[in-house]
């Protein structure tokens, strides 16, 4: 049975739109089998102790060994003084120890705070330690962390023990704190609960059909919320997590399931990765040609949702050649398309998407003002429910699919007209030979970047002119070999802007 919305919150809608707003806006009701995500992993270890849980650069670890090492680390942390509900830094890079660290922290009743030390600057790490009030930091012996970050523990140097007695530890409500780039110029720590994770990872479609033995790649930065989908989503279902080294495509060529941003997926060749049978993308807009290329061989899920609503909160199972949308709400969650006054938009009208239900995280750590601004009381579910402002624009189609129409912070003014950058990008990608594109505002003018470099700027300009008003046509279109990406696998707009020095403001 779906969630029931309060009639008083829907009173401004005509009767048909009122019914569709509720029908489309509420995901199905499902009961996750566990309340804490590591309990699901423990169940797999008990059922399939000899299955391979992890692979990395020629090394592997069974579920039995992973569970034993995580238990040992949990006991070590407890005896060192880590308390339930505490936050523990996980400052390292991809390795078997990384996964041991995640599970060890959860088993100790604490929340882990992940950062990749190869790319996280010292000032960033210190901000995280200060904001999250971290006393203990886990790493590995290969890394030398800056001083005064707290008590540093190397996971691979924890003394081994064939037998030990576990000190009972209460489970924490919060599983992880994921630091986003933030809109205030400083990283914001989002508190993701076990209930949030169990809801999206232990139900369909978020479980992605992973079963014991399914091979899933781990490609993404561990500080990115989608890495939780890769790591915990795999282990909760008994899959084998294949952790990449420097060669992303080599890893992806050996797995059944790939979870990635569109930018990362665009760097993989479907023919080389011919064994991949399931693909899920999120984190940024997905070009339809990319979805079509992978949907030829794999079940393709296009997803959407910021960290604050737990990895993703809408998913579409995309059929090649059909309309590419961001789908419908995942189980036990809601999506509302609202106007600027937080009133429901009629079906088919573009508005801002707010998310409610079990996906809504516990707010920003140490920032009650920003939490109060972005997390609001939910007038549709009522009670103590909160809804989150995603800043994504969307509209419902008549068959109940959500179309993504850019972001409120991606709307720019050009010649006095309001332009959505994503709409321009989508038009650019319809040009012949253009596989990927992005659009930026530079010195008050639109600039389009198209890839690969052999794509013709004039054809791209024409593709925009045929579909959008004249003021949406970029002043400059720059072909590039590939679109650069950030450490989280999204298009790096700053890097693209740096390439504009010396470019003429005409279509080449």
C-alpha cells in the first residue's frame, strides 16, 4: 500500500491532478529485511563463508575472512575507546583493507567518514576532522597522514588473533557521513543512516539483481556516496566486489554489474566489457546515446538523487529507443514537484523536486541552519516527516515518469532570457558524431563543449538552433577529445573553463 498524502496539502490541484500527484509521487511499500546494513553482510558471511567477497589486484578475500577481520578490527576499535555513535575517519584509498575498515567501524557501532587520501588536500581532511569531531582515523601503513588528525590506526597493522571475545557494542543509527562539495564554499557532512541504506540497497530496483557470486565493480571515489552502492550494495547480497586498480576498463571487463556516473561509463567500451549485464548510472545527466549503447547488452538503470536523499531516490529501467527519464520513486519514498511557494504543480508542469520518506537523511552534521533551510516539514506525509529540497527541476509525464529539466542552480540568464544549461547540452548531443556534451556560462555567454574532437561545431550549433530559441545557441562550441572529470566522476567544469583562454568567441 502506497503512502497517503494529506488532502489539505493537495487542495489547490484539480481532482485528476490530485489523484495522479499521489499515484506518481509515492514509491511502492516494501519492508527491508534488515535495519542495519552490516547485518545483511553478516548474514551472507554465515550463509556463504567460502564465497569470494573481495578482489583487488590479484588478491582476494572470502566472506568468512572479511567478517573475521572486520570483527577483529571492531574489537580493536572498541578497546581503543571508540564508542557507539562516534564518527571514525576512513582516510585511505582502494584496497581490501578499505572494506575491512568500513565493516569494522559499523560493527563497532560507529559511523565511517571516507576520504581518498591520494586526492584530498590536508585542509580538507582537517575540516572534516573538525566538523565531524573525529578522534580516531583508520588508514593503511602505506599512507602517511598529516599530523594531529587524531589517533591514527593502520588497518593492516592491527594485531591478528585467531580467537578473541567481542565486547558488546550498540548499533548506531548513522552509518556514514558523506561530505559533499556543498553550496556554501565548504564541504557539508551528510549523515546517512542505516535505515536509509537498507531502504535503497535491500529493495528493488536498488539491489540491481545482485545475488551470491554476482561480480560488481568498485570504480568510484570512496568519498562519493555512490561508492556505498557499489560496496555495501554488493556485499549485502553476497556478490563479489572487484576493486579497481589504475585501469578502470580492465576491471569493468571482468564483472557483471557496473555502477558509475555517466562520465565514467563513457570511458568504457561496451564491446570490451561484453560480460556486463546490468548498468546503473547516477550523479549527473545521462546522454541518451550513452544509454542506448549500453542498453543493447545490459539492463540499464538511469537514476537521480543527491547525497541528501541516500544515493538515488528515483530510478528508470531504460528500454533502448524509448524516452530516457529518471523514472519513479524507489520504495518507501516520495517525490513532489512543487512551485516556488511549495504548492504542488499540475501534472506536466515543470517545478522543483522535493523528496520525502525513507530516503531523507539526518541532515548536515554541525550545521543546523543549513539543515533547516534544505530539510523542511513534509506537508504531504505530515507527522514528523521531513522532505528535502533537491534543487532539481522536473515534471511528471502522463504515464508517471519523471523528466529531469536541469537544476535551479543551472539556470542562467543570457541576453535577459532564462536558459537551462541541461536543455542546451541535450540539444548539442543530438548532433551527428557528438557523443557527449556540456554547456557552461562564461563571461555572460554560452559555451558548448562537444566530444569527440572530430565532432563538427557547425552541426552542433545547427542542432541547438533547430530545437531551442536563438538565445540558447552557444556563442562558442569547442570540440574536445574527452570531457574531463572530477575525482567523483562528474564533468569537471572548472577544467573546461580553463581551456577557454585564447578561444575566439565564434563557432569554429
